[in-house]
DNA sequence: TTATTCGGAAATTAAAAACA
DNA sequence: GTTTTTAATTTCCGAATAAT
């Protein structure tokens, strides 16, 4: 019988975690007991039954070889080692809350693509899924890199003295890192569209114009792939979400056609 | 002797395939 | 639709090593 979820320290130490706050091990070792690591998605990704298909392939090849035929290809590639699931120390709930507040005060009037309640809800659950965490890091990066928008960042990043802009850069790097863990290319959704758009905004403000253009195109392409350019797409979403997603589509559409990088 | 580290087996989970 | 199979991640056992 194992714990539902081990704390960060027990996970790192590879020891049994009884749960709780703090857990017994952290309490005993005077460690801060956190549960910040983002769990990876379990289970097969993409084409499955790799082993059996490889074995069948090998059998076929052997058969071909004994029959005097060699195809010349070796399609068996070693699996990639899984990326680290450990979260950086950059983002926390307080920073996310401040960024959400700042977004709705300064940016929402021109980019009305989020619903505050839903966003706050997802912020609360940001440590439970990659998609939520990715959205929050992207949003924070977007807000923090905006020129002229000030978020009080004192007390963040382990006490280091970062400016809002530096923290924005660090958060942007984190958003890109975590986004790579998501399987959004194989299974695109509106989150992938939003994060691509937010990363476009970051790059634009960080003077990375080629990359900005790339992300804007990515947002537009993903939006098209999931069918946001079709009316039928919005029939499957509820009214509020549908309105936000329509706005998102048009924001991307208009930005792409009006911006000259 | 006690505490810590970490390789890797076992458990857990989820996606795809197979089946009814 | 449900069940089974497969492949991915997470937990944490227990041997090795370090610290006291």
C-alpha cells in the first residue's frame, strides 16, 4: 500500500512518505515539506504496443534475412530518458495571484481571453497538472515581461533580488521548459493555443522577434488544427468558455494580420 | 550504530487495442 | 459500450555507503 502522493523531499530521497503537512520524514529531518512537483502524465503516449510491434518487426526482418533479403533499415531506436518532473522554485501561488490580478487590471481590456473565476480555479490546481502549470507560468511570464506593467515581486525566487523583468525572463524559460513536457502537438487543445499566444507576447516584449513570430504562427496553426475557425467547434463548449475561445481566436487572427515583426 | 543515498522492483495509472 | 493489454510514471524497499 503506497501513499497517494509523496512530498517533494521524500520523492527526492526515495523514501516512504506518510503524507500530511509536514509529513513525518520532513518533520523529523526539519525540512520544509512541499508538494510542488508536477506529476507527469502516466501511460503510453502516441503509438503504443511498441514492444510487440518491434518484436514483430524483428521477426519479419529475421524472416527476410533467412530468405536472403535485407531491407537496410533499423527502425528500433532507444527510448528517450524521461525529462525531469521537478518544478523550479520560480513560480508560487502568490506570484500567480498577483499576475492574474495585474492581468485583469491592465491587460484584460485589450486581451479579453480569460474568465477570472476559471483562471483562479486553475491557479489553485496548478500543481496537479502540467497543462495548468504551463498555463500559469506562461501567463505570469506574459504579465511580467510587459513593459510598464508592474507586479510586486519582492519576496519571490528564494529571496533573490530580481526585477519584474528578470523574473519575467526566468518564468518565460520555465514556461518553455514545462511546455515541452506536454503532448500538445499530438493532442492540441485550446490551452496549447493560449500558451503559444502568451509566449508570443513574451518574445515580442523580450525583443525576440523571430521567435515571437514563430509562436504566433504556432498559435494560429494550433487554433486551425482544433477547428477554432469552424462554427461547429463552439457548439461543444459551454457559453462562457465559447465566448472566451472565440475572442482568443480573433485576437490571434487580428494580431497575426496586423503585426509586422 | 544510525542516517542518508540511490538502483531498480513493484505498484499505479492511463491510453490504445481487443472484445462483446 | 467494457475489458484487456501495454507502456508510461511514481513509490519506496533494501543494499550500499557515509556520518557520528
